């Protein structure tokens, strides 16, 4: 299993697939599947039965997961970058490979 360099709360841009170019915040990361759920991207429609939380039932739109290889981290300047990990003293830190700055 590879080390995931994108974490929950990061802002990412989709670099491949149907949603290429769109940006969003990572809501959840699935380490075992190498996938992430990104806010507002890869929306799917799910048919639901009536329940206590949703007495009406019907069609609900929700985010589906997207593979990590299709995501690239956005820096504060709005540019995409690859992420590396290095030791800073005795702590591991993530850094931008483009600008070599700590994230």
C-alpha cells in the first residue's frame, strides 16, 4: 500500500476524468481503497426508500469517491503541486515539490 499524501481538509483539483479542472475540499479519505470524497465533485443520484430521517424518500444527490491518482493538491497561490514527505528535525512534514515549501 502506498503512502497517501492528500489528507482530509486539503483543497484539491481534479486532473483527470469527467470532472477535470474542478476544485473542492477533501471531506474523507479511504486509505485502503486509495480514494477520497471531494466536496461537490462526482455527484451521483441515489434512490432512497422512506425512512425516519427522510420520510418522503426519493432521489438524493451525494458525492461519490474519486481515485487519488486523479487529484492534485492546490497550494495557497492556487497552483497544483505534487506532495513529498521529509524529516524536519524529528517530525515528518509534507512539502510542495514545486516550491519546496512546507504545507
